[in-house]
C-alpha cells in the first residue's frame, strides 16, 4: 500500500505542519482516512466547509456547472458570477462585488481599492491601520497588513504603508491616524490570532472614528462571514456597516473563491484595467458559491448556527468546572476556541485525533473548533465528550 505521508515528504514543499492523517472521503461532519478510520471533523477545512463534506446541494451545483461551463476568463460575461454578485449584494450592506480565488487575494484587492480611493479623493493617502495578531494572508501586501512578525520577518523588506496597533485599543487607532491614513482594516473576530473577541463597543468606536476622519473601514470577514458567527456577516451583531468587506473561506462550500464587496462610491474608483484575475469569478467556483450562499440564506442557517453554538458553548463551559486546565471558552457562533492554562494544545490535538476527533491548535494554549454550520446536536455532544477525555489525557488533569 502506498505510504502517502512518505510520498508527501519526498515530493511536496515542507511548509506545512500537517496532522499525520490522510483523509480520503467525507460526508457531513464526518471524514474517513485511507485506513478506514472515522473522524468527526471539527476543523471543517478551516471554516471553509460551511455545509459539510459532500453536501449534495454543493456537489450537484458543481457537477452540473462542470458539465455546462467551467471557465471563460473575464473577457466574457457568465451567468453564475453575476448571480452570485447579485445574491451577495442583496444580502449585505454593500453594492458591488469583485471576485478572486482566496482570502489573500480578497485582502490584496481591498488594499488596492483603498489605495486607489485615497489616490483619487484623499491627496494620495495610502496608509492602512491594522491590528497586532491579525491575519490577512501571505502575499506581500496581505502579509504587510498582517500583524504577526513571525510571518513577516524572513520575507522583508515589507511593503510600506501599514501601521499595526494593539487589538481592542481604539485610542491606539486614533493615535496612529495621520494625514496619510486611508483606511482601518480589521477582523470582526481575530481568527488565526486565536479567536480573539472584540470588546463591547470596540468596532462601533472604530466605525465612528472612521466616519469622523473620513477613513474607510475594511472588515476582513474571510473567516467570520457566510453565517459562521450566527449572522450572515459578523458586522451585523456589532451594529455597524463596513465600506469594504473581504470574503473567502466558507463562501463556496470548499471550492476556492474570494470576493471583495464595496459601497458604490468606492467601487467606482476601480476602473477598467485597474485590477483583475484570470480565474476570479470562474463559472465553476461562482456556481458553488451561489449554491452555498443561497442555501444558507433560504434555510436561515445562521439561526441554526446560533442554536448549535448555544449547545456547544454550554458543553465547553461546563468543562471549565471539571478540568482545571480549561480557563476560557471564547468565540461566537461556530467559531470557538477553548483556552488552556498551559501550552499543551498540540498534545490535545493528538489525543483528540486518536479518539476520532479532528480539531486545530490555533495557539499553543488554545484549541479552535469550526465545524460545518449544519453540524448535528449529537455530533456536538460526541465531540465535546472526546475533547474532554483528550484534554484530561493530554494534561493528566484530575477533575477539579
Ligand atoms: C484565512 C484568512 C485569510 C487568508 O485567506 P487564504 O484563503 O488562506 O488566502 C485572510 N484573512 C482572514 C481573516 C483569514 O482568516
């Protein structure tokens, strides 16, 4: 039998720290490896598999579109892309969509759009304020925006024009604002940074400051969007609206896609020839996006997320009483992290996997859970049972 891990080590760049499991097949929240072992998948492709593995709604849309038309380039109009743009606009506060293929590219597009707007309307202002521990992607523009020196340092010099301020610190944003500032870019909840929640009123305060100073508010909803936090977009729960929003991860149920949404007056500044992508808005990806988002809207999946979240959070919080090593449960909807008092998350991940649960150690002291939005109650119960056993086994923590 082929040793897939050995083959990967032989032929593939070694830039990922992968869990030692070769996943072959999935259905809903479950996945099977090449040896036939079954897992509950609470990684969900990193908040990508919104409707679970092999969902017929998504799979049929992909299959039908593949038999009809996969790709044309943006030299032509195609129906799926236009339909997806209309669906996004009609279900958000924004007026127009641009499509690309990943979160990084969406961020890159948003940066260019903000700079273009600053060039045209604000005397060439170009600086963008972002937060420490943010994650916006790995291309050189998105990397410069990302507030994490570890990702940046080996790839210097960084693209200029970004200022990083501490998360949850409105005064720091105010102090960092200069005549060159064009925008503030922020994740409604810091995802890769560890599922870090915004303080009450923080995002409202950032919105007000942007209005006062004529800055654009860019919300990076690559991870929080498409129902993940219990509303279609995370901004809805903060009582604010962005000027520009970036989307990717969950938008097409697992097919690579990215999108930039913007208000009309801002989108108008990107004119013919300014920006583009060969694959962006590709008929196959757009059809998958339409099928996914349309299902979420028509079936009020965010309401299901809120219900499931209540169950998941209360099960996890009950662990705080039993396991001394669990000191915090944070997140919103089905973007959740379990904080640990020590750096043992890698061992917890291993112990979970041995018991049939896939989770992600987003920080050395935090486990992140991002199951499909249609995860069932019994699956949440089983996952919490396994997680509790795994934490106890990994840490040798006696019950409190
Ligand atoms: C994952 C992520 C990105 C980057 O998306 P890729 O598709 O990996 O390029 C950007 N911003 C946020 C908030 C993310 O979570």
